[in-house]
C-alpha cells in the first residue's frame, strides 16, 4: 500500500497449482507484477526470473525443532534462484535485510557443498 509495486506471493502451504500460477504471473515480462514475496518454498523446483534475493531472516520455524537457522545448503539453494541461465538475469545477487544476519549468510554461501552419496529419479505420471 505504501508503493505502487505489485507483488506475487509464494509460500509452502499454497497448493502446487497456485504456487505455479504465482510463479507464472511473476515471470511474465508483460505482466503487472514487480516483486515476489516468498518463504523458503522458492528454493524447491520453481524457475523464476529473479535478479535479487533479499533474506528478511535466516531463521525459520520447524515443526520438529521450533525456530532454527536455515541450513547453509538450503540458504544457497534459495540464493541460487537469483540469476539463472536462460532468464533475464544471468547473474544474480543475494543479501540480507538485517545486518546482523550477514555473518551467517556469508558463512553459508562460502561453505563447500556436501557431496551426494546417492540420488533418486522419480518419473512423472506421463513417463510411466
């Protein structure tokens, strides 16, 4: 209400179709949306035309543990949504809203990836 910017919203408990629709609306170059406000749900499986990610916090609520920091791999996955090949933004930026989060953020970005020991591929319904 304070700006003329229009935003899309994505969060984990949105139905998958709604999440995908919000992503399509945000990605539409001729669309009316300027900003995407999202939870960590954007780190999983959405292709988004994003130039900059701004973490409002690096703490999330977990059902099992309560409040906890976003793990370094998850933070990198989310930050990696900014600047993707094949989008308007070949190079992306990621930062934090609060200065006190920057130390953890920089450590998370610098931490080496954990090597995968195994992976699985699940075919889609159409492939079966």
